[in-house]
């Protein structure tokens, strides 16, 4: 009978009945142990485990997913119990059934007899030979198993259940010690090294590297301690994660950002090879639109992953390998808010008919690491500012980016950059700051020069700061002509190691750094207005044709330091058909003023410009435009189907605005009339020359940068703006910057 912590269970001491494997015990276990005692005289070069150590071969997926996460209703396993998930998972795989009275006894010690039973059942679920696991395990009966024996048995389970195809194959060396392929030198627990024979010591080390056993703290394993049933559930389920054991049916897990593994298993939790798998995804912001009311798929909202026909088992669908697993590759465009990936299996011609019911799914919130092509350097200098105040700190960020300009992680081996910062006093006792853009210091200039080498972090980013102090802070000896000081600080960033010009060619050389050199001018000049930011209330509106339409813009005026300027008088100019207020408007304490206006013309691309008011000036077009103070408004026309035709073609033109929430795109050639086009899930979509789903079309639209648009075009055929039942074909063509 197991020795229990707490109240004994005289009538329910043993694990409940279950069909057991009857195996012939294999001789030789005792010889192995004796051999191990001799082998333990030889030291194994390794590092002692401490609180800062990390496992090198932890499983990236789990056996406890899908149905294996359900509650098995043990009355003595509370919701907050530390091992609740592992206990439920172990019961799902029928490795345990509890005591038969609805309890599990999570705090009771595991007996040797129970340990053998658990390991035989676990071996069966993992597709391993139970005899190879328990062998001639000499410790039997109701005495508690200790952690040293536990490590030995679980190590043998992993040797029997993993192969060269496993992410981490566990093997035995010639002397019986354990090894984990891919881990050159396994760390060790200090007390296991001193108290256990060589085989058990290596088993404890292997379990640590595999993430199965964490030890008892401070680098100790406590090999002579007993093991509770709850802890045993955790050890075994972590070990099963390294095997092929997965829940019956289809499960899906994410092992790295932006990638998933889909597993298909039979009723005995064994891999099903050559199972056809259909995989599709939808943005989490549109997940409510993924399925129609009748349970069928709303295909325009979905994107097939490695399959051109989502929601139907077809000839193009992928199949699982011998492992029963399939990975569709990178799940692209995981936007903020997440993306849900669905997976299922069936027979040829089967279709999704009951919505998400019966489908495995997972929501991804992180995109796959992109391949870095170079680094981009930016500062946190306020928008529109070209000066920094003495004593302020400017943060400069080096960020690895991919070919599309998105953030990217470092390549294998990391990336490092050489940073040279030079500073030079530009002016002492000047009459004013002319606000001109500073020129970069050359390699021979600079009264102060610092050099450092910085490594990017796992996200592909590293930062450094620059600052300057006032060279004449008291201004006591300044002449009457002025007291403005300025200091130029130039930074230059060059790559030491990292992305290559051609990632596929190791001889192509280091990639260039975008905007790697720049200069910040530090000054104590008084605040004067420098720039403005203009934001329309609506950036596209229907041209009124007759009558007029109203719009408004917000103008924010900033000084050379990027601070708001209060009381600045602003007037607007724009299209000849726009009527702006004849009187100037003043900015408030936030530096902002909102100005409304009306428009009574036809379709046009209008540039609204903020200008500084001058007293007595009656022609606002002659006023000085504020730097950066422009915005574009598209007064659009709705295309009309020509007489005698049922649909029309709208020629491809530059994409100006994309509003995926309202299914609207606005296009216009340079100098042309903007046109608004409305699409829906009844239409067809093409990117380049290939048909795509509406979801993929919208993801491409989302890449457009409204502040710096490319010249990509959208055209449409078979279009009728007044009849949504007509099937139009929208074609998106990537042109890029001209």
C-alpha cells in the first residue's frame, strides 16, 4: 500500500483497475546498474545547474492540448491545484484512473508498484515498448519510489519513444548513460552527481535539458526524495510532449511565432500518416464573419494556408507525414488583434458545414520572424522638430527590417553595429538660431568623439542616446549682439555583422544601413514656430456636383523643438472651389486650431495648405506656407455605367485611400479625378496575376502607408456601383515607388 501524506486510504491505496500490459521482464537490469557504478568513477565534463541555468532541449509542443485539457472531475483536485492540468491530461491518456472513488490523491507518494504501472501505460500511449522501459525494475511493492528511480524510468521511456525524426532524440551511450542529441554537454545537479550512479545522474541531467524535471531549487535534484502523484503527472506529461502522443483527432499548436504544427491521431493516440489536412485562417477582427448562418464557410473572409480551396477536402490539400504531423509553413500577415488558424481532416469532397464545430483552431498573436535585409536608424526627435534643447536626451534606435520595411529579428549569429558619435560647438553668442537643417560632421571634425559596438536583441533592436550641454550656460559674458549657443552632434552607424546584401549568398557582404548618419542640433534659442501638422476630418468625400459639401482640418503648429505653439495665426488655402474663412484662426494651448470650410466643385485631388497670417494681407495664397503644413483631400466622383452596358471597367489608377472597414478604395491618376470603388464578398480579387480571397486582398491594402503611398494600382472590371449582386473583379498591381 502506498505511503500517503495526510490521511491514509486503507481500502483505496492502489491505482484503480485498468487493462494492463503483461510484459516479460528483460534480464540484465542488475548488470546495467553494476556497470553504471563502475562507470561513475569517471567524471563527465559539464556545468552544475543553478538558478540561472536554462534547458537546451525543451519541447516546443505539448501532449496536453485539445481534449486532453478537459476536466476529469477528480474531487480532490481543486481548480487552483498546481498539478491540475497535468493530472487531467494524464487521466485523458488513461495512464491513471485515480483511486476509483472519484479521487486522485495528488499529495500521496507514488509507490514503486504504481510507478511501474504508470510507465507501462505511458509507454503504450507513446508507441514504445513497455518492456524496454520497466525492464527488471527491482524496486516493487508499496514503498515510495524516489526521484532517482523516477528519472531512470522516464529517461528509458524517452529512449524507447523518440527517434531520429523527433525534435530531440534521447539515446543511450555504450555505458548505459543517457544523451540528448543536439545537446553536446548536459548540465548536472550537484547532489545527483554526488549521490547517484552515472546512469541515474545522466538521466536526471537529460530530464532537465528536456524540460521534464526542473529540480527542487538552488541547483538540487533531491534524488532520495519521494515523488507525489501530482508531481509524477507533471513529469510524465512533460515527457509525453517529446513523443508522438497527442489527443485523438486533429489538434493544432504554435511552436514558434507565426508557425503551427497540426497533429492527426487515431483512437489510441497513435500518428495517422497520409491524413489529408485542410488549413485556413481569418483575422481575429473578422472571425465573426468566418462562417455563414448555415454553417458553411464565408470563403471571401478566409485565406487558405498552403491550399487554394479552404473549407473543402480536395486534391491540393496537404497530408501528414509518418509522424502524423503537418506544418503549413509561415502564417503570414498576423496583424495586431491576432489571426485564427483552423485545421480539420476528412474524406475527398468533404466540406465544412457546421461552422467552427469539430475544427481545431488556434489564435496567433505574433508573426513569424521576418528575414532581416538591413537596419533602419530612427530617433525620437519630435515630428517636425529640427532642434533639441540642451540637457535633453535623444534616443536613437537601430532596428533590423525586412524587405518590406517591417521589423525583423536578427539572423543566426546575431547582428552588431559600430556607432561613432561626434560633437562640435557650432555657435557661441549668436544673435539667433537660423533653424537651418544641420550638416553632418565629417570624419575629421568633432571636439568630442565616442565609439562603441552594440549588439541587437532578440527583437532585432538596440538603442543608444545622444545629448549635449550648454557650452555657456550662464550667458554672463555674452555681448549685446546675442547669446544663442548651438552644438552639432552627428552619429554614424555602420554594420559590423548581421544581414547580408543577399541572405542566400554568404559572400555578398554586409548590408547597408538605412539613414545610418544624421545630425541633431542642440540649442538654447528661444521658441519660434517651425512646422505644422495638418489632419483632415475626412480625407475623402463625394464631390457635391451641385450645392456644396463641408469638411474641416485640424492644424497643429510646433516650434523647432517639437513643442506646441500657442496663439499662432493660421489661414488655409486649397482648391479654387473651396471657401475658407477670411479671418485667421489662432492656435490654442495645445498648438491646435480646427478650421472648417466648404467645397462646391467637381472631383479633384485637393492640397490643403496651412499658412502664417500677415496683417493686412488680403490674398492668402501669397502668405508663407508653414513647413510640413499640407494635407490631401480626395473629392471623388462615383463611376457610372455607360448607357447600353450592364457593367463597366474602371481603369487601373493609383491607390490613394483604402478603408477595409467600409470595403472602400479610392483611386486616382496623378492630376485625375478620384473615384470611389466599393467591393464585397461577392466579388473576385486578383493580386498580380493570381486570384486571392477578399481577406488576402484586404491584407495587401493594409500594407499601404497613407503618409508615404506607393504607386500601386487598383482597377476593376464587371463593375456596377448600383448593383452589389454583380460579380466584379478587382485587380491590385504592385508597382512600388516611382
